[in-house]
C-alpha cells in the first residue's frame, strides 16, 4: 500500500514555523487576512512564497507582477542557492534585529530583507547574460526599497541590511557571509575608471550607519566600521575603524561583530583620539 506523501510544511521546519506565525497573525489581526493568505497560507512552499512577495512588491505599469513572478520562480527553481541564501538572510534578521519578532514579519514587512532577495534574482539573471532584465529589477528595487545593489555584485549568505534605506553596493563589490549593514551605507568606487573598483567585505563584518567604504580595498573578516566613517584603505582582520578618514581604533570586539551588533567603541578609541 502506497504511503501518502507528507505535506511540505512537515519536511521544512522554517516554512512550518512561518505558516504557524501566519495563522496566529490572521487570528489576531483579521484585516491582514488577504495579504497573509495570498502571500503565505495559499503558497505551497517558502520558495513559492518568496517569489510571490518579490513579484507583488516590484510589479509596476512597466512590468507586471505576473511576469515578475515567473522570473522569480524560474530563478529560484534553476538555482537552489537562492532559496538557501534567502533562508540564511531570514535567520540573520531574526537573530540580530531586536525589532524582528517573527520570520513572518521579515518576509512581509522588512524592506532590507526583501531588497536582498530581489538582488539575488537580478544576480541570477546577470549570470545568465540577461543584463537588461537584471537592470530593470535593480531599478525597481531601488525605487521601491531605496536599496541600490548592482546585479553583478557578489554577496554571500546571512546578510542583514537593517532598516534598508539608502544602501548603495557597486558593480564589483564583494560581500562575504554573515555581514550586517546598517542604513545609508555605500560600498562605492572612486573616480570614473571601470574595472575592479569596489570594496571587498570579509565574513562577519559589521558596517555602521552612514559609513562609506570606497575603492578596491579589503575589509578583513570580523572587523567593525563605525557609523559615519569614510574608509579609503584596507582594514585589517578583526579590528575596529572609525573617523574621516577611518583609522584603526581598536580590536573587532569578537569573532563575529555582525552577529553581536555591538556598535560601542572601547577605551582604545578615547586613548587614540588624544
């Protein structure tokens, strides 16, 4: 006798948790029922919910939500790494942002998280040689979320963009795994020359609000960039830099500053400033 196939939620703890959160949210706030049912409870998997949410946010008079849904579903089905990265990003938001109280909130309402997932679709298109369509998604992402990430940039898993406002990441930038970026951060170039001209951010790095990291420089693993800093030179492994221009003011504080989200400067900063 054939055994019935298990429901996808029974095989996927993250998706099961999100569906449970969705059911609770609908019960406590019925006015959100249409959004939550369409975006979560009527979807068959996390991957389908992700594609749906991206398409609903980016759809416009120039490109329909249905067309975007087909593009997102195609990309997610062709490259399983997209969904794996999206899950890592989701966990990063939940773990690091005290304002995030559920996985559901991040998927539905956190524009930093949604912008990263739009970038991942655009990046897949870029790798397929579909550059014009990738640029269109980049433009819509920037218009909707005020997060402008070039589709050719390379970004690892577990990225959290807190508040998701005023972010610029250039064409040849590289961002490692488990990185946290706060609002109004630029990973940009200097001058107008082409080629490899953007920063390379290591694993576990935290970049504070308003920081500008400019040029083809390397920021070492487990380092911190203080808010408002302008970084023009390489940052050593596990250090904290601050100022305009930025200089080393202390150690990174721990092996994963991005996870700790500690933005305070220790006594070494006061001593260095004197």
